[in-house]
């Protein structure tokens, strides 16, 4: 089954949100436009709209996460959904219950949407293939495969600052090999016709045949940053040192840490992004992180609006009335 | 009991017989092969007009999951699948539970096959080291005396090269074949898909070619050092084919097989995380697939196997990286093989040799021959029967096929073991 068949229904509407791949530019634009209408909601005193009233959203996190889970919870709450959050690694699966048992037991509670994070690449597709018709799956990160809502909030941030993707050079810097965020960002940037997408990393953190994703590969940070409009830094997981992928944090920072000096290679109005949580002094210097070009904190607040947009497009009944009464 | 098969098209892997003929089977052997004019008389006659007769297939690598994993399969279910699909001999790797590292397990397998088997020959391959742990040698001479046809550490590569060298020396000293599936456990890691654009896009932990070729290079060097007759199983990479070709050219006592699915599928077939396409070694690139086919044609690859790995439904009903690897292959082995003839890769007798004479010769087994005096393990195949692969109708207990919906032509109408019809359509 092609990706699009699973994610889109017959009329081209979003049924599940599993990966950017398989979607089209119109859907991505709709997500960004819808998120626009929700940013005003998050700024109001009563931060709720009734779009998902009566619906139940289950957060199913097989991998520990506080930040992402909280933004999904907030997004669902602001859409007036009932929300159930489960950290599954500590409960059922330990007792030998299979993934599908867990899913089906929850389905029996009349869940309308599952927000799922799982350590296996492909797990979101797996769940989407096995839920009952009418139940939606939203991928909150599957292994090293995809993290599409993170990518969309990054696109939202870029559009907020730069408007037109077709003239942008974007560099994604860091552990591309293990990053589901990077994969989703690359697909999204390409679907939105970004002029040039670069990845910058030491060779041990670049997946084989990365060019096939539609990127230019750089192993030198200075060259990779030359004239870019957007710099996206990725978090470096500490366990990468143990797998002999890198010698040390110190050496990583020397080669790939984003300093003010290196940032000067980019265009003067370039923005700096990071999906968080950042390791100051490892992939990014504090002065850049807190500097005038950093939009990192904005990303977090946009995250809620983008997740509201995706949830409402999947589960919301008829057209969006984001400005409606709470 | 004598049996006469009349008017069959003779498919002789050794190339001595061809055209239409009659076969007389007596006392478990082929007692005579002659032209259709030759008159034999027998208690029973099968008129095989329009059908092929060939030796029963010798599958040099098939897991029956017996003893130890009845939820996946057992000797009864898998020998039934074998004879239904024209396989009369099954060679079982030692990673059963417990492993085949002691005579009791060998006897248990033989006993179960006598009690419950559907008449296919089941030959255990013994463990090279105790418990497959790569530390102490198994009692190879005793295991051989009890019926182990070769020694292997299956999918548990030896971590210690000194132990491997000694194990190969010892096996060779016992006159036994060593069977190696070349794998470097560190390079394999937690990988589950061929390292390339597909794994990169899907974010699947990747298995580089070197997981196979680095191990193979070392293994070939140890063959050169020890002179141990060695068979390399389930090759998957173009570079491996090349290495085997060069090693053979140097005269090393080496043979090789590949799993038949590797000649048809590539990493593209993983599609959207189809766990039925999860195998170890992984489905590789188009170039690898083509090189394996080339190796098959030029004789670098001596035989084909099913690499049968039946699973219960739950083993595959998981996200791709958490699923168990392997394909249930007995039900599709012949169908896929005959496709290679349709695709004009090899003439029928040569292809059949890859599944009969060659593995039988390598493993020193009696079957696999169409000649007077040979064991009467034969199959009759209707070449015009078309069928569509449906896991639901598999005889194997494992329904985990990678070929659901594929069209095949050529279907077994009779399977004969030791001169007796053990399956008839």
C-alpha cells in the first residue's frame, strides 16, 4: 500500500498522520494555514476551542518523553478533547502483553485518536494498519523514521520568518543518521520546494545514500553554512560516543559546534533552530542559543498550534472554526 | 512393491537422460530407465503423459523448529509441506532448542521423523561448538556417527577466530563438511535492512554488505589455512559472489548456496515496513540480486535453498525491527525455481541440478539423481498447472510468505520417496 493510501482518505483528507512522505504540498500548506488560525487561540485568555469536544485522544508513549507528550496534551486540551496519557514502557508490555493487545484494549475505551511514540521505525504505520476504521493514528516519533509534527512546527517557524521556501537554503546539522526529525524535515522542505536542503555531519552520522533523500551532503560545517538562510541544529545524544561514532563531545564541538563565528558564514538574517533539548557547548554555543538569530523558544510555542492543526484536520468533523466560542 | 512411471519427460540434473521415457522403481531404487518403447511390468503404473519427472528436491537449509518451537512448526507439519511441494530431503541447521550438539537431540529428530514425519528425509546438521556458544567443540565424531551430515554454527558466528580455526580443522579431520553462514555479529548489530537508500529513508537500522563480506573473507582465509571442505550458505551480496568465484578459481574446497528469495526480492520490496520481507541476511539491492543470478548461472553458486523459517503469526505481527526474521519457503521453493527457467536464466535440467544433484553431492547424500541404481526419490511435476500463492493454503505451519499473490506455474502431482508414493495431488 502506498504511503498516501494509508494517510489520506478517498477525498484526499488526512486520515492518519504518520510521515511527511506520502503527503502532498497542499496538505502541508493546509496544516500551516490551520496552525496560523490557532496561534491566535493560544494567545487568548480562554485558550479553548470546541473542535474535538466529545472526542477522546490517547497519548501512547512507549518511549519516555515529557516535552512532546505535554505539547500533545495541551493541544488536545485546547481543542476540548478528553485526553488519556499512558507511558506504556512501564505498564502493560512489560507483562508480556503484545503491542496489538495494548492497542485493542485501549480501542475498547472508544478512543478516537492515538498519539503514539515508539522506538521502532515503522511502528506508526504498523498501528495505523491495525486500528479499527475511523480511529486515527498520529505519529509522535517512530524509531529513526519520522517525527512529522516536529517537522511541521519547524516548517511553521521557517515560514513565519522567511515566508517563501523556494528561495531558501536550509542546513540541518548533526546526527542525521539517528534522527527521525531530520528525515521528516528533509521530506517537508523538499515538498515545499525549498531551493536547497543541506545536511552537515561527520561521516559516521550520515546515513548511506543520503543524497537520495534530496539533500546536499557536507562534512565541513563552515562550507555547509555558507549563505544559508536557516540553520537547524540537531541534538547530539550522549550514547553516540559509546558506539564509537564520535571520539568526544569536545571534538564534536570543535568540528560541528555552532559558534557565533561560524554562524557568520550564513546569511546575516539567517535564523537558528533546534528541536530541543539542546546540549549547550556540545552542538551549540550558549551565545548563539540565546542570541538574536535564535528562534528556538518560538518553536516550542508554535508546536502547540501545529499539533492542534493536525489533530483538528484528522478528527475535527466539519471545517475549522478556530475562532469559535469556547 | 514395484512402480512403473510411463511417458514422463525426463529431467536429469546430470544431463544424461532427456526426452520421454519410462522408469521402473523397485526396492526403493530406480531399477531401470528406458525409452517409452521399452516394456516394464510393475504392480502399479503411473502414466505421466505431459509431465516432468525429476529427482526430489534436496533443501540444504530448512528450519523445522523441532525440537523446541512447536508454536512455529514441527517435523510433522513441515515434512508434509515438503512432500507436498516436491522436497524429499531436508537439511536442518543446528539452532533448534536445544541445539543439535548432542546425540540425544539427533536421535530425537530421527525418532520424531519416523513417528510423525510425512516420509521426507530429515538430516540434521550438527553444531560446530557446544550450545553454539563458540567456545568448546562439539562431539563431532559421535554426532557424525549418529547421522549429522555436516557441522555448522548456524546464525551464531564464532567470535573467536582460534576456536573457528580449530573447529574447522577438527571437522575436516572427521571427514565432515563445514557449513558457514558468513556474518560478522558486530557489523550486523541490531540491523534489519540492507544499508542503502531504502533503509536510510525508512530509518531502519542498516546491515552493511561488510557484515557478510568481512566475515566471508576471514572464513575463506581459514579454509585456505585448514583445507576444511566448506559450504557457504545464504549469500546475499554481489561482493560475496565475487569472493567465492575467486576462491574457487584458486582451487579451495568451497561451495555455496543462496536462498531462493534473494533471486527475486530486493530491499525495495520492504515497501512500507512489510515484516514478511524482514530476513537475515537482508534483502539487498538490485545489483546484488543480479550478481547472485549471474553466480548461479556460472556455477559460482552451486545450489539454491528455501532457507525456510516458519513463524507463528505473532512473530511477524510487530513493527518491522521487532519482528522475527525469515520467510516460510517450502511452499514456494519449486514455484520460484521454475520461474527462473521461464525467465530463461537457466535450462530446466541445470536449474534442477541446483536443487537436487548439487546439494546431494556437496552433502554426500544419496538422492538427487535420475539414474539406474539411484534412490527412488522422485517427483512428477505438471508444468502447465498454474497456481497463485496464498499463505492461507500453505501446508507449512508458517504462513509468513513474502510472495503472497504471486503467480506460479508447475505443480507437483506425485512425490515418491524410496519408491513409494508419499504424496499425490
